[in-house]
């Protein structure tokens, strides 16, 4: 698996720098050059981490670990022949993951829907 180039804390710091630059009237392409990233990466980061406080990174990591654990569990269950049980477990896990994601976003004051990307 490819190692991420930036930690969550670094990404949040870069997004804060971008917010300051946007407030000063700079355009997104200029900001991306100064942050040494692409516009696509900037908007992906903005969608995933936008408005997140640095303190929330620990909670995000916990949720990501839990999600990985649940995905592994589902993958193990997929090896079994009882597909109705597997589909019920998967639906339950997906519902819980959506609930956890909405709770995390609510904690940082965002809605559950991703923000619209503007140029």
C-alpha cells in the first residue's frame, strides 16, 4: 500500500494556509502552487478535512481504524456461504459508518453532505 505523503495534521495546516490566502484574494491555482499540490488534491483535502480542527484528527484516526477493522471483518464473512447473513452484516456496518461520519462532521459544524467545489 502506498504511504501517504502528508499527515492529517500537515493537511489541516495547509488548508488553513489556503484559507488565509483565499481571504487575501489569491486564486486556488496560485495557492496550490504555493502549497506544492494539485487542485484536485486541494479539493479532495477540502472535502475530507475542510473545517476540521487539529484536535479532531485523533478522533478521525480512531474512526478510520474502526472502519478498516470492520472492512476486514466483512471480507472474512464474504468467504462464508451464507450470503444473507453477510449482506445483513454489511448493511449494518454501512449504516453505522454513515452514522459515525455524520457525528464527526456534526462535531466540527458541517453538514453530512460534502461541500460543493468552487473554483
